[in-house]
């Protein structure tokens, strides 16, 4: 069985050293998304990147490896993503958030 639906992909870019309430920011965001009943969230850690400061963050240079790039991807309906962004506003002092419309394609009957 195959079904398709429209949704929004939210990507949140940050450094792994970013924190909120004493815990890693990426962890706080994923826990908030789970608390709000979002469809799912994935945290991706990048081996190299740079942001608005143009400072290079890489695992290759030991002294810069403490703040590698992190991307959180969350896919859900547009209204639910907007509600999540409102809830995350106090957590995000810096970083980049992107939104794009996506088509979700599910395979199978939903049973694992």
C-alpha cells in the first residue's frame, strides 16, 4: 500500500555546543517536538560547516571540533510546524531555520 500527503520540512541549523536550560539545544528541541506530538525529528551532526560568522567548524582540526554543525529535521503538517516554531522561539537565540514544502510518501500498512 502506498499513500502520499503534503507536509512541511523544517530544518534547524546550529552548533552542537548551543545550549538551553543546561542541556544541548538540539536535545531540548527534539524533546519539545516529541512533547508536542510531532510526527518525528532527526538530529544530524556534520563533520564540517560554517555559518554567518564564516568561522570554519570541522572535525579535522582538533581545536575546532567542539562545536560541529548540527541540523535538526522535522516533518509534519504546516500548522503543526508553525506551532512548533512558536514554541521554540524562546530557545533559539541564533541559528538558521528553513521551511520547505515536501510530499510525504509512505510505503506499507503502518505496522512494524
